C-alpha cells in the first residue's frame, strides 16, 4: 500500500469543510490529501494544522485551539512514498492580511478581548520572499532526509483574488488594496517555485495558483470561500478552499501521480 504524508497549513487542512476530523487542527476528512488517498487506496498520515507556518512544520511546536502540535516533520513516516507539502502563506501573513481589511471584525475582537481582560495575540512580522525561500528549503531538505525515497510534491495556494474578483463588491477593499494582496500572492508563488527548483531531482511543484486563476472569489465556479456574512453563518471559512477547490487539487494530484508512477509500483 502506498504511504502518503500531508504537511501544511489551513489550505491543506481544510477548515470549514465537513467532516472535521480534528477540530483543534481545523482539519477536514475531505481535504485534498484524504481525497487523493481514498482514490489511490493509500495509507495517509495527515499532519496538517490550520494557521501553521513553515516553522511549525520544521522545528516549532504550534498551539491551536488549546492543543499543542509538535513540528509536523516529526510525524512523517520514514518509509513514506509521497509527501505533500503546502505552506508559506502564514509566514507572509497572506490570509491574515486579508482578514485585517475587515475593520469591523478587528474592532469586535478587540472589544471581546477587553471584556475578557486578555491581550490580543502578538502578530509576528511577515517574512519577506527571501526568508520564505530559506524556510521552505529547510522544510524540503528535512523531509528528504527523513524520507529519502519519497516523492515530495509541493502544492501552491489556490488563487483567492483572480481576474473576476470585483473590488468593493466581492471583497471589502478597493482596487489598490486588491493589487496589494495579489502582489503578496505572487511573491508567495515565486518563493514556492524558487524553493522547489534546485531540488527537482526529488521534489516537484503543482502550479495550482495558475490552474485556479479563473476560480477565485467572484468567479462563476469559485474554488474558495468568499467573505460574505452568509458564508460565515454557514460555518464556512473566509478566504480558504471550498469543497470544489479540494476536489480540483486532488484531481490534479491524482493525474500527476498516475502519470509519474516510477518507483510507485504499489499503485
């Protein structure tokens, strides 16, 4: 049986997508790793945790919803055949920056914290592109050292703000801020690509940012949740992949694995 490990943050874990199989990690049983494993009849070790940074994958424990998660690398089986990795967005405060545009939400959270008598969590300074390249490279090298026979597959973040996203209508900010957030997404994609490129003998990148350009917020067939009050009431997680997005990623992964079965005779 093929052994798959899945490492990453919320775009990998799948918050807001039922069934939630680990509420502390906000991890869905229908994220792309689970969908791929089901299709391949593979053994999956899912280590993804929402809000994880690359540091939480490599060497820094993460506290989420009252539970402490050890660095994800520690859970990777040494005999893994495939290791899926998605990360870097939280290091750059990509989605966090989008949430900051919702000033009413920030004000409400501040009031709640004041009533509770607690201080808001400290927000780390966003890492720049060069730092994310360094962190990502460290993660990839550690995976290869731990599971040297594994194919390491890096999945890019799905596009949130695509050509169909209308400022002031689909999102609560103007065209200038839209370009700002799109620029951060572009830096994240660039950092991901540059981290993978020198490791191409055993690591590959799945260009989901490009493949999902026409499936962002405001598109006819979005692969991500938007930021409406109705979505929030339904328990959806703003600015994150939806069920269709997870299925799309799983399909791309499945086709790639099937076409490149060298060393994976178990499939």
